[in-house]
C-alpha cells in the first residue's frame, strides 16, 4: 500500500495551496487563527467563495453540481485548509443531508434541495438528539402522525447546532410506536418557519448560543417531505452518521492546533523560560504528536482503501474515537500553555473600554477547550463507538 502522494496529487495540493493563498480572505483566516467566533455571514462568505470555484460540494457527484473529488483529494483539501486557518465548511446540508438525498431522496427532492444547498439559499440543522435520546438515539420520542397529505409532528430536539441560523431542519421522527425502536423511525425535512416550531438557545459556558432546543407543537409537514420510505429512517441515519464520524477525526484541525501550541510553548512568557523546556509539558506534547502521526497514517491507509473502492466500516468509529481524544488533548495543552491568559469568559473583558488581557490568541483558549469536550459525545459517543469496535473486531 503506497501512502505517498502521486505526482497528480502533489499538483492538486499545490493548486489548493495557491487558491487558499489568493482567495481566502485575511480577515476570515485571522478570526480562525485567533479563535474568534465566526458569524453566519462569515461562514456564508466562505461557502460562496468555495462554490464559485466549484469546490464547495467536494464529495458530491458532478451530476449534482459537485466536484466529485476522491478521498485523497478531500483529505488534501481538509489538511491544507486547516493549516491555512480557513473556516470549516458547515456540514449539515453539504456533508450530511446531501448524501442522504442523493442516495435515498426522490428526484423532486434532489432537484429542489440540492441546488439550494449549493447556493446558500437554505441553512440546514440536524434534528436527531432529544432529552433522553442522545447516544441511545433509537429511543427518540418525537412523533409524526400522518393525517391525509401531512404529518403532524410533536416533540422536542436538543443540542441543535447553529439552529438559530437555520431555515430548514432534517429530523428523525417516530412514525410507528408499535414495532422495534429502530424499525419505526422516519426521516423528515421540515421548514423552520412552520407554525408550531419554537427555537430556544442553550447558552454555553462561553456565553454563546451555539446549540439550541427545538420544540414541535402540532407542526404540519407535507408528506412529500418524507425522505425515502416511511419507517426506514434508521437506515438513512446510519448512512449519514458514517459521514459525520469520519469528518470528526479532524486530522487537519489537529495538525494546525499542534503547530499552534508549539509556537506558544516556544515563546518566552512573562520573561521566563519557554514552556517547551519544561520536561513534563514537552513529554505530553511529544506523546500527542506521536499519536497524531499514527492516526494520520491510519487515516491515509483508510483513504487508500476508499480510493480502491472499499467502503469504510468500523474504521470510521476508530478514527472518530482517536481523533477526538487527540483534539481534546491539544486543546488542553494550549490552554495550559497560555496559563492565566486563557480566560473562560473573554467577552467580559471586551465590554466598554476594557482591553483584552494577554496575547490575542490566548483569550478564546478556555472557551475552545470547554466547547470541544462535546467532540467525544456527538456523532455517536466514544463509548458507543468502542462497543462497535469491540463487536466487529473481537466478535463480542
């Protein structure tokens, strides 16, 4: 198995680097580099730049308007974009819903929704988790009862990321409560402005409403918004989650984070010796770098298999677990490296005429550390993924 890039792949990497150098707005990369919060307009601006180049829908087939990149090309772009401090591509419409529509959706759904995702006309959020149905997603209780040519939806979704920006939500709903849990779930597309929907922000430790609760009270959803077959939604959900888990590994984000913590650790803080000279910190840094190198090699091996036509299975769970552990360790090392300047609530120091305390990159570090504790939960918790790995690899 050859893990080296071919001449064609090296040429593609050079093309990506040139694009990022010339077309990535400096104000956006500066925000990402400093850990500042990106607003909806920032994300939409970057999406529009990528779409103009034809690089937004990277894994979509060309017949749907995508770039149809292979696994190696996607890996190269993700790695280079992270190193260039480009904003991440918000995945809910592009990387999660779109593959489901392309495989299981009707022709009418594909023709209507896919161009709107590309053009930025719709911002999608994910309606999966519920109170009491997170890692055990199959126990969800949001009901959808068919009445004529509509479903009537009642229930609640929680931890809905960026739901405050969304005008659409794709939901798992229970359409048959009399059968086995996984067999009575359907996949619905719902307009967020439908009467009966209420969005309530969940304020995080850093004071931002990144996630939300979404309530459904007698919400009427046209039957044509059902994706695929009724009561087959669990199949579509598993297909979607495989895409999500692989993306969560975040090799490029981890590499960019590792480079950043190295720069911080090599700098002299308050006139003292560089932190990199502390044996305990240097040992932790070396360990996470070795782990990242090993995971990157594993990622390339799986990419090589995908390029040969082999679909990833339990490997996506392995990458998800290890990738999130590494990213969280890097977050912790960065927070420790900036010390007291890593304020958990930097917004308080920016009110009025107060100046930020310490380097501009230091303030958001605690917020990022706390926020990324979620990585080991969403996309299927690490505990669940370890169970999948054990069952497949050890026959448990």
